[in-house]
């Protein structure tokens, strides 16, 4: 059975430096972020990065269940990463895999430094991530989605957490690996950061690089993270712009309703008056 719907090309990057999906080494895939997409939880976000489609929902701070995991001085942060059965080319088993359990932990570790957990002692902050379509770099896209959902839930945070995977194809460092580059490339380096202070909260590495290549990869990752961070901030602003526009429309309608009787009173008073 074919591993990919598409065939694997001989080279992942051509002599002109163009990658399999037409990007240059420092291009991100197209991305979009939307905040407040699920009505039932306290905060939510939907993220697309390349072919990744990911939903994150946050409940909390809320009562800790089971109670024995409660912490006296901190909120417990629980993260659940799951891939939908239809998210990959071959049907994925609906049972949670070891990879999903590991990625739940990895994502939580990347998010925790951003959260003021001591503000919410004896509570639980539950983060659920559902990968609807996977296209390489789902852990990074999930971190981006989860940090937006946390902000949407009003959880106090030092900064958003922003993530991207950098990698190597041949001897070229490339930004934001697609699925094929992730699987067939020579190195994979997912990075998550608190972008305001350039604090790294996640750094994983699979493959081989020289020290110079490694430093180049970190710099390229930071270049991508700054762009993604801006888009995350815009997504949050867009949600609150919608809310404030909704409030001013409601206020406008209330004012109209208040003014209506006075207008009618005026019209009645002037009824029957002879015109000049
Ligand atoms: P990440 O998604 O963070 O890059 P991995 O390196 O483990 O994490 O996975 C790389 C890619 O492999 C995923 O983004 C996804 O496209 C694909 N993949 C992961 N799990 C499966 C699976 N069970 N079946 C098919 N493809 C998968």
C-alpha cells in the first residue's frame, strides 16, 4: 500500500532552491488562525498551517477531577492531543496511540511556562486538541492553537506560545516542514517560544546537523515564529473587535428604542398644527 497519495520525488529541493511544494527555504506554508470557534467550552481556536487543520478547546479553571491530582498552590494543566481517524492518508485507529500520549505531554510542557498557574490554585485547566487533518508539524500547529484557546478562555499568561518546525533537506536548512519533508528529510527541529522575550519552551531534535547549521536553524525558526505570532495576535484582536462591534450595535439599538417614544410624542404634539 502506498505510504503517500503522491510519489516521493528524487530531490526534496531543486538546484534553484525550490522545495517540493514550491516554497523557498525561508517560506512558511499558508496559515490562518481563528479564535472563539466552539460555543461550549471556555476558550477555543481553529488553526490551519499548510494542510494541518486543528481545533483546540479549553475548559477551566474548573473543579479538579479526579480530586487526588489537585495541587494546593497551582492549577493542574492537562493536555489531550488526538488525531481524528480521518486525519491521515491511511485510516488511523481511533484508540489513543503512544505517539498521541507522548505529544500530549510534549505540548503541555511547551505551554506550561506561559501560564500563571499559581493564580488558580486547586483548579484544573483542561486543554483538548483535535487534529482534523495532519500534514507534518502537527505538534507545532497544536501549540499555536492551544495557546490561542487559553488566551480566549481568559487564562492569565505571560505571552502566547508560538511554534514552528525547522528542518534540513539535503544540506539546506528549511522552515516549516511539510509532511513529505518531515518524513523524508534529514532533520526535524520543532521549536516553541514565548516570542516577546525569545524564551524557548520546546526544542526537540531528530537527525544530524553541525553546530553552525543548528544555530542557523534556530534563527530561521525565530524568523518564522515572529510572523506566526503576529497572525495569532491579529486573530485575538479580530475576536474582540467582533465583540465590541456587537456591543456598540446593541447599544445603538437600545438608544433608538429609547428615542422613539420622544419622537412620537413630538409628532403628536405637532399634529394638526397649521402649516405656514
Ligand atoms: P508532527 O506532526 O508534530 O510533525 P510526527 O513527526 O510524529 O509529528 O508526525 C509527522 C507527520 O506524520 C504528521 O504530521 C502526520 O502528517 C503524519 N502521521 C503521524 N501519525 C500518523 C499515522 N498514524 N498515520 C499516518 N500518518 C501519520
